[in-house]
């Protein structure tokens, strides 16, 4: 397997920063075999870059440059050298896929522990909103990347002090808390990985604002939708352990809201939504989704997500969505493309 020696430090994942002269082993790769999420080497062997593939078509890929953290680079298919497979750390070789798998399995174990702790204390179960565990449920595989955190929605009636007590008893510590009380982040180091859970008691955090910078929702509307979320859940099992997630219609709505919070950025968020739409195709009620969107005045933040899914991720929507959203809202596309 060919290898390269890096010439400057690279933050390969949130846990692994490679120093100058570290050695990476790769397999040669052509564009048709590239998968979104692959860590690839591009350029030429005397002047190369390393990045994560965030988009591809038949002519080029876009990568998030790991050498220059803030840049997205357009790479022609002729400039793709290969896919990173192994890393030489000290005197041992580490398969990069094993790094991703190990972190995901740790998240599985910790998610189950948190749910069991709520059950033991006779509390309403949280709703698992995102993370490797729910990704596995829908994809039957784990993310091809290091994930930053996992999100849980907690019943607003549970006191924050009690939530803190539960998380602290599991070995977590508070690392951040939003000013307006939307969520609290907890972390714990396990086997070299920083495991982070964001526990929410609200859905629409302060970034979910309209064009005039005013919040879309007041507390009364938000509380009503949280109740809808808890009334529209389903039970899943991970290794016989029961967990609670949103049913597909509300889950699509939540993920679109979440994308708006992140300024419509994050290839993995769109990729995951596409997987859900494909896998749950027969269970999704698009009429119900549109009704909920209109009921809660969510069109301005959710419809752009549908347009981006159609334009960049080849998601096929029913004729009604295509006519009422994709075509009708097409005038927004020039504005949306500036986001990417």
C-alpha cells in the first residue's frame, strides 16, 4: 500500500492531529468510487492536500481541506490521488475506519446508559435526535467520520438540576450551557475519545430566526410543538435496548430545523436526511409534513432544505412537493447557493 509523509500538521479528526513527517497510507481511487465522507489525498505527490469529500458529481468533488480548516476546495477527477486507509502513529498502524467504528460503538453504549438512567428514575424517556446510534438504525452502518456529539430532547418538565444529577452520576461534566437555557453540553473522555451529549429542553434555539432577525416562535408555540414531538415518537431497539426516536414525519421536520440552525451547512446532515427519505419512503406522509410546516409557520426555514436536497443530493420528492415547493420557491435558489 503506497504512503506519503505529510509536510505540515493536519487535524485529521477532532481527536487526532498528525504532526509533520507523520505517515499516511492510502489506496488509489477514481472518482466513480469516491463516497461522500471519504478522507482523500488530492493534487500530486510533491504538492498534495488532504480533505473530507462533502459533495461529488461526474466531473469533480468538493472537499473540506484538513490542511486549511476553513476552505472548501473544488477538485477535478484527475487530481484525486487516493483514499486514506491507515495512519502510522508512533510504531503502530491504525485503520481509519476502526477509529470511526470505535467512537460510534462508545456512543451506542453511552446512549443506552443515559436512557436506562432516566427509566430507573421513573422519568419520561428522552428523544434521541441525532448521533451515531440513530444513524446506524437508518443506515445499517456507522458514520464514515468522527462525529462531534449526540443530541437528546428532554421533557421540559424535568428540572435541570435533576438532569445534571443524572449526567454527573454517569461520569459526565458540564462543558457549556446556552445563555438562554436552550441546551446543556456534557462530556466524558472514554478510550481517548471525547464523548459529548447535548441535552435540549427546547427545539428552536436562538439562531432559528427570520430574515428580520426576530425569532419565529414564542414560548407558547414552542411548548406546543415539543408536546407534538413527544406524542409522535416510536420505539427502536439497539442490541435489545429500547430507545425513543421521532416518527419519520416529525423527524424530517426536526432535521430541517437543525440544518437552519447550522446555516444550511454540513454535507453529512443532508446525506442523512436523504437516507431517511429513501428508507422511510412508504411511511412518510408529505401532506402531513406540509400541514405541520404551515401550522407552525416553518416554510421560510424548511423549504430551502428541500430545495438543496433536490438540487445537490438528487432527492426525489412527490409531484405535489415538487410543484408547490421546488418550482414555486426556485427564486430563492441564488440566495441559497451563497450559503454553500
